[in-house]
C-alpha cells in the first residue's frame, strides 16, 4: 500500500476510536462541571454498556435493536443510583473524599461485573455486517461509520441540550456559580443527579458501539476511562467541542503511532499526552488561561 | 408581609445572628445598615434558605418559611440579588435573565410570558438590551448589577432582597439603580429589603431602617429619624468613615 493510502487508513480508524474517547471524555466533563470532581467510575459505565448488551443478547436472546436501548437504560439507572447512594449522602464532603468514593465505586462495579458474568472477553456482533467499504483505497468497516454517525448525533444533541434547553442552561449555571444558581431557584443537587444520568447514558452508548470492534470484558473500563479522561484534559474539561477534538486528536495520534512506530506504544501515547498537557497547558489545548469552562 | 422573630444563625461555632427580629409591611422599602461583618448578608441568606437559622421563626405572608430550601423560597415570591452581583459570567445577558425565570418554565404558556417580562427588564435597563448576546462577565460592574437585579425580577418576586447593590459603583449608576427600585415599588408594588453600607443615600430612599452590629439589631426606626440619630451619624454618616475607625 502506498504511504498516502496507509495514512488515510490510520486516519479513518483513528477518527472512529477518537469518537469513542470523545464521548467518554464528555461524560467526565459533564460531571466535573456540575460537581468539581473527576468521576473515576466513568469507565465502568462504558464497560457496563458493552457487557449488559452482550448479556441481554446471549442470555436473554433479545435482538440487537432491543438490547441496545435496554442496556443504555439499565446503565443510566446505575448512574442514577450511584449518585443517590454514593455521592449525594456525602454532598458536604471535600472533593478529595468524593473522588475516593468514585474510585471505590469503580472497583465495586468492576467486581460486580466479574461476579455476575465472568472474566472472559466477549464479542458483540457488528450493527450491519463486516463487509469492508473502500474509500480512496483505504478500507473502513461499517461499524466505523456507525460509530462516527452515532457520535455525531450524540454530540449534536448534547450541544442542543446545553445551549437551547432551560435544563441545560441551568446545568451550565450550576457549574458557573452554584450559589447564584441556588438563589434563582435551581435545585443544584438535582442538576448533579442529571449530570450522572447523562454521563452514564453517554458512556454506555460509547461502550456499546465500540464493542463490536474491540471486544469487551469486565475490565475494559480502566483503559477506556483513561483515554476518555485524556480527551477531556486536552479539551480543558469542556463538555463541548474542545473535548470532542481532544478525543479525535488522541484517537488519530494513537492510530498513527501504532501504525508507523509500533502497536506496543499505543497506550503509552495517551499517558504522554496527559502528562504534557497537565504540565504545559493545564487549561487544555484550546483554552485561554483562566477562561470560563462551559 | 415578612417577619423574622428571634433568629439565630451559626456558621459552625460562629454565632452570626443573635436573636434578630425584624419585619416588613407590604410595599415598604426597608434598609439594613451595619459595618463589615455585622451579619447583613447572613440575614438575607437566612431568609433565602442558603444558611438556615437554627432557631426562631421566619413568616412570609403568614407562612413559616424557616429552613425551606432556596428554590422553595424563590417559588413563594422572595428573590435575592446577592452581594457582588454573582451573575453567570460565561453566559449571555439573555441566558442570565432566562435563568432568573427558571422556576416558571414548567407552567403552560410560560415562554411567551417570560419573553414579555424580559422585554420589560430591557425597558427598565435599556443598557442590557444593547448587550443581550454579550457574555455577562464582560460587562461593567454597573451593568452586571442591573443584570443581577433583572435576573431576580424575572422570577416575579413579591419581595426583593438586595445585598449592597451600590458597592463599587459610580454615584450616577447608584442613582439610576435606586430610581429603578422606587419605580418597582410604585409600579409593581414590590416590597424591598435593601442592605447597604452607603447609609446616607439609602436612608433617603427607604421608609424605615434597622442598624445591625455584631449580629444584633441595635437600632430601628423610620429612615428620617435614623438620619438624625446621633449614633448613626457618628458611625455611618461621617464624611470620612476611616477617621472614625482610627480614632
Ligand atoms: N461562610 C462563613 N463561615 C464562617 N463565618 C462566616 C461565614 N460567612 C460569614 N461569616 C461570619 O459571620 C459574620 C457575619 O458575616 P456577614 O457576611 O453576614 O456580614 P456582612 O454584614 O454582610 O458584612 P459585609 O459588609 O462585609 O458584607 C462575620 O463575622 C463573618 O466573619
Ligand atoms: Mg455582606
């Protein structure tokens, strides 16, 4: 294959994985903006999305089109309960103790997944077959297109929610100035609950659409969570476009690194970017210093 | 309309309000004056449900509202314009005003009524109209104060609590804001509780006043009497406050 075609190939598959990182990253950012904490259980929502779908398909023989929304619903419920049982009772706690609670929650969810199901890796069928499609000499799988399409829809919905609905604006108000938000009558605790619900749903969908490509198991949440976190850090913890770009950049760099250097370096790239950003541009790649996070 | 009886509020062990009692009749403008740390902000936040009192009663239109959550208090018709304006800086002027009406969105036909009220706010403060799409944080202090007042009005309050609205503003802007407060009372019958350090100007605007010192009400009475009161003159109306502190 020519270098040009090869690069295009890496670019396309990198964009698809990057889209997944973007969705996970947005989940991190939404909760961060509502609460000021990093939810280390975010990767577990992603894992649960894939695993619950596999379980519904295999054990309950549901068709894919029914299993997916049901799985999203179940994981959303997990996010809801997680906030109600683990986060809300500690609302007065310091951020660091809340972060530790989310780490605990992450270990718990992972353990439960292992107990309920198993330690094996599972595959999910592609949404519409595996016949590759040729684009200017490079090949993409139909699942890649599904990923890009669904991500585009979710990001558009997300953008619409935060800039055109009163609930979305109320969530932004809470992250901007919680005291003032309470004074106009916004129930800040409800917005925190909302943020967990939305993030769980987005994480679950990310986990479902990526599972046909990468397989899934009880422990995929750790690495996917880290990649999503990296996307959010590149994006300066924005719940909008900057984090989407962060995810895409990370996905493409990983894919290029794996293809041109060695696949052994793939996961190291996220760590290196994470450290570089935190040291050199803690406000994110695109943010001005001290700018408002939206 | 509003009655506080023997209110005690604590921040941990700090006893910020000690047996505070005060009342407002419908349509009154009442001011609360006192030095830094006297507890003025705490009184407003106790009414708003942000720092609930540990003892005492707050009656609003004969209903007990002590320890209600802030959103319930707003719903009953009490809005606060907080100290330091506290607008949503990264959001536009329009969005700030919409958020002021947050609790009204669930009602039927809410959107049209909210739009209409927003137009009224723009008539009250034409400068906000010019800046609809601008991020609130990029406006001047006076404009942010107008926005904070407009945001509170979007909830259609019967009682408006204002915390040092004149702080850091040029005299001309302060005049404009005080004029709007008078207009609100005259045209809409809004009752106003106004916290100020700028005692002279506010006592000319208000009907009655309370003087607060270290968490206690030490004086109360009609505004014109307070203006003439020797104690108030010494502590709050001196031409140069610093001189008095240093003495
Ligand atoms: N969050 C808090 N934690 C502990 N103590 C507080 C807190 N907020 C206020 N206080 C204390 O309560 C007392 C009253 O404070 P408050 O803010 O009500 O005063 P104020 O009259 O509004 O002052 P200023 O004119 O400076 O705004 C002060 O002694 C202050 O130190
Ligand atoms: Mg104060």
